[in-house]
C-alpha cells in the first residue's frame, strides 16, 4: 500500500513557532500512519519472547514511505489561557488512524469490505477481501462459490452453503 497524498490542518490557537508546529504535525502523522499500517508486536508462542524487540525488526514508517505532507495551521486564539495557545502536533496522530483506515475501506468498498483491523497489513487486507467475497456468496445462497475459493466454516450460515 502506498499513501500518495496527505493533507492536514491543525488548530493550535496562536502559533508561537510555526516551523516547530509543522514538524510536530508531520511527526504525529507519521506515528498515526505507522500505527494504522505497520506497527504490531509479535511474540514467540512457546516462549512468549518479543520477536520485534528493536527498531530493526519493528515495522514503522520511514521518510521514504510517506509522501510530502501538506500541513496548515488554523490560528483561532484559545480563550482558556492568556497566551491564547493550544497544544500542537498531537493532532496529527489521531486523525491519521481514521484517515488511513477509512481510505483503505473506501478503496475496497466496491469489493464489499466495510471494516479492517489495524494494522492494515497486506495479509489483513487480503483476509478482508476474502471475507467480503464469502459474505456476497452467502447473500446469494443459490450460487456456488467460484472454483478454487474455499470458504471457512466461520463464514457459513449454519456451516453449509445451500446447493443449487
């Protein structure tokens, strides 16, 4: 998967140092994209040893995996303090999760995918597509599944598909 464009606006109240705020927003977006697409902890089942114990093994976004980020600041003075500022930068993280996952679900909607768990790894996307295909088959129970498609019993109504 590749993100081709990303834009964000962060409401920071009064921007004291816009350059730093843009940098914090970029970092927050990278963190959110990483959580949505890559970050996961894998453990050895028998020993419970963490298998992704260093940054060499742990999936996280790097500068070459993200597009040029278009960020802007919305400076609406905060009434709650004398400096009229709000925290900045953290706002990039939380919306990135929803933006990335919703973009994936939107791209796969015509295939019947309506939900995907994070991180949205290629394997999870593949499983979501197959599950959607299985649901489509169940909606039209008089049709047989296409040749080569095996449907897990967890997707079947009462453990079987109606036969033609």
